[in-house]
């Protein structure tokens, strides 16, 4: 039994709804800009994929307190939109779970707390640091939505929300739940920006994933959640809204804490096992939404793994991180959301720019946004620190 | 969805579960229970040792013990639950970032700050390229990991997974958590008197407990994990009802032992007392947080204790055949685990 995708919610640098995100792609408008809200002292020299709403504006939109973490505000925005796609009568009779993902939890508040705490151990607003742990935002959002049949949080760095979607599908398959809202969130924080920046894998300018001249990633932020349903729960809905989460796999590169192996062993295993799970051949895949961070290491390792798995015959592919920035724990769900649009709406998402292929590989990404009628199976890749590699496949019903 | 615990490894405030269950468990004074750390060179190459953070060392030691104990052919996956993650490295990077005003930072602490560093490093040691994930959801982080393992083993029983519950107690985490009035005054107690004070607050703890679990029973098996369930935002009555249904499903009119997560905080213990009154006539009760302290994944220590009891029959009178484990953080999450002798 496959989990059916029947709806979702998204917020990222490209917009606060599906319509806004699609409009940005249609206009070929990248979300990478100077930061308006992130208070890093390096903001002048870098571009970020920042959500174009302040905490205040996000909070007002949802009648929430502006003192909440940005993690909560972004998560709530996307999860609320996803939840609202579930018909009210179905909500009442179904066992519903909320599986979220984040890499830094409420770090945006913790780093403010530390400014005061480091001066005086008795100082600092506890109302800030109380948002620190990963489960805090998940619990807040689940309570607001009234979800209590199952609630948990996954934290596997940049593959986090792909794993949340995978767990959701598995719980439906096991018959433990009828509906799952699964995805993830990460806000821009000084912590993550400085972390990636000291690793010297941040491109100060618009990033160039899958390009030989790529110089690193751009950090972004956002949240996305998909509504997954068992076939039985989805029976009441019109078939046109469905696609299937037909394949998924999680593997570990077991090579290095922050770098992928040259042969992309973890990515290869994740993609191969996801195909196996979906009972598909590589040639069945019509489009790959790559992890494609724009770092030298990722794109080479991922590209190499794709070449190994697909032989020389590549499906359409691109990295939408060139539009959204790398949204860390949210990226798996944001890209899964886009992949669902590819399957249900035939949208092919482009790379923002492309000049020459990654060394030794002849991967040529899509460079134009367009609709193509026959997108049956789409693969979405998410890899992270700690060798965590996950791959999802969405298919037409 | 049942499976077997075939090996256990732990680094905790107790030297071993056998010691914890003896008449003379280690007693800690003050309001912090720190791990009794082993000689890591028994588990980790000495050159590597210097580069690893403490929480990773705790976890490689504990997971190595679990693997030795279960002696499986291979480990097919690693699943970790951690409430706080790698808090020491997180704080190190955060402090430097604030103090140096975002200049001249070293990436080392950042690299090791992500929650999945623990499962990643355990997998790296074992060269395990299989399933690997990390849960971080407050007091049910470990139970989420256990539930994930149950799902995997229901699909493919003939594999062995490492499932761990890990949290570290650091000076900074203790200093900040103390300001939320979570802990008793240090002069109040030795940890053996935790349950007799009847005052507010608990004691802080830490630990790394790993289980080698499989759908296949072996000669090393400690017990069967018959059921795992988490409840969110419910009442104690909801947990009682869920526990009753759980026992019913498994044809158990009663359990021999109730294993409870009381932490000595009078405000919280009343929830456990209320749970207990629904089951006590049926068997004995054992509490464990005086042995390990309170921390988000303390339930992993509790289950290690329960599993050891079922295997070794270090019985409290009669030999237990079934253990019902209950842990809660009031107003948010509750967890139930049913263990059975096998």
C-alpha cells in the first residue's frame, strides 16, 4: 500500500503559498537577496534565501505571539495550510499524526539568549531559550492544530524532512495512522550561517549548483509539509488531487561527518533502494530534484552516484536550491512539495543558471520552467551531515 | 510489532545494570548524576579518541557493548533518540560565535553539533551503510526511535538494529535548566533518598544506553518488546486506558512488574502515583530515576533495567514474566512499553 499525497503547505524565499512559489519560478526570480531580518554582521557580503516576512508579520497573519521562535512561526504557517486541505469530516474520524523535522530547533531564540547569558549566568530571557529543543516547535504546532494521535520530530541535518515523510508513509502502511502531516522547518540563524561559512562552503553570491564554477551554497529558510493519507482515508477525495509516495529509502554514506564519499555511495544506495521500493527502473524516472547544494563536494558526489545508477541516460534534473537557498531540515519537504507539483501538474523546475557541467560529468540541468505532460515518476534527493542520505519517489496515481 | 532485545550496552551513572539492581547501587550526592565513564581505549582507537566529543564517546562505548553482547552477524541500521543532542559542541560554537562576534571561528564544534552526529559516528565506527536516523522529541525521543525499529523489524524481522537513547549533562545545560526550577537543592540529598523527600524538583542525569534489537530471538535475547506506544497531550487516565488495552491485546490480565519513571518531584510524581494505583494490586513496582537522574531519554536506562531483570531473574521475590514501563512528562508526552520474558 502506498501513501497518497493529497495536499500540503509551503513557505520559503519564493513565497508564502504554492501560488507565490510557482509565480517566482514562472518569472525566473530567485529568492536570494540581501538579508532583511537575519541579524548577522556578515549580512552585507552575502545573499540569503530569506522568507520575505518578519516574525511580527508572520505572527500577525496567524494571531500568534511575535515572541515565538521563527521556527514555530514558519512551521505553523506551512503546517496550517497543509492541515486546512484535509476535509473537516475526515479530520473528525481519522487518526492523524504530525511528524516534523528541524536541525536547529529554536536556535534563533537561543542565540539571542546567549548574548545576555554569557555576560551574566543569571541573565537572559528564559522565554527565549525555552524554545531551544527540536520538539518544542513540533509540539506547539501540533497543539494549535489539535493533532494528538502521534507526534514526533526527526533531526538528521539536511535530510531531516525527507525522513519525516518516509516515517509518515511507513506509519500509514503499518496501519497505525490514517493521515499524517509530515515535513520540516528551519529558520535562518546566525549559528547555521556562521557554521557553514567557517566550513568555507558558502557562496557569498547567487549559488551555482551543478555548475563546474560552483563555489558553495546559499543558506535559505522555510517550511513545508505534505498531507499523506492511507488509500482508505483518501477514498472520499477526488482522485485528481492525488499522487503516490511510491518509493523511499534511507542509507548512510559512513564516510565522513561533513563530506560525501567520492563515489557517492550513500546517495547511490538511497536512490537505488528507493527505486527498488517503488518497483521501478532508473529509466522510469522522469525528473530528479537533486539535493544539489552547490558545494564542490555534494554536486560531484551526487552527480557521480546518479551517473553510476542511471548509466549515461539521465532523466531531466535540476537543483531548486538555486532558487530557494539551502533550507537545511526543511529542504527535503520543500523539494518533495515541488516534486509533487511536477507529478500532479507536470511542472519542470529549472536551475537558476547553468554554464558548464560539473567536472567529469555530463549532467545538464533544466534551465527553463515549463509544463510537460508526461511526468510519471519523480525522484527527490536529500543528503546531510553525518552521511545521512534519503531519496523519495513520487508517482502518478 | 513485537521484537527482541538481544544485547544491551550502557554508559550511565551506574557501573552496570547488575550493580543498579543490586542492594548497593551507586549513590550520587548533590543534584547531578554524571556517568561513570569507562576506559574508552577498550572501544575506540586512541588516536581517534582525542577528536571525539564526550557524547560520541559515551555512545560508541555503549553501542559497542550492545554489539558485543548480542553478537549479531552485522548491524543493519542505527536509530538514536536524543532530547538535547550534542549540546556541548552546540554551546562551544555558540559561545565562540557570540564572544568573537562572528569572527575567527573554527568549524570543528559546528560540525559535531548536529543531533545526528551520534548515530552518524556509531554507524561510521561500524561501517554501517544501512538505515540511519535520529529522533529529537523531548521525553519521547527514545520511544520514537524504538517505534521506528518496531516498524522496520515488522517488515524485515531477520535484521539487527542498534537503538539508542542518549543525552549528556553539561555545565551550561545544568545552569540553564536550573533556572527553570527543575532541580532540588544540592544539599538536600543523596540520590537514594530521591523518593522520600516529597519536595519539588528532581535531579539531573545523563546517559547513553543502546539496544541491539531484532525480530529474531537468539540465545542472547533478554526479552521481547511486545508493544511501544506514545501518547501526546493526554491525561494520566488516557495512559491508564491505553495500558489496559495494551495488556488486553496481549492476553495479560496483569503484569508482574510496573517500571515507573518517577523523578522525585512531588508535582510530577503524583501523575505516576495515580497511574500506579490502577495497576499495583497486580504486581510490584520499581522506580529507576534515583539511579540515572532525570533527562529526556532516561527511559532508555529504565528499559535497560527492565530487560536485565527479565533476563537475569534478579527477581524481587518472584520471577517477573512481564514488565509494564510508564514514563511521562506531565501535560506533554507519555510513553508505555510492554516487555515480556522470552
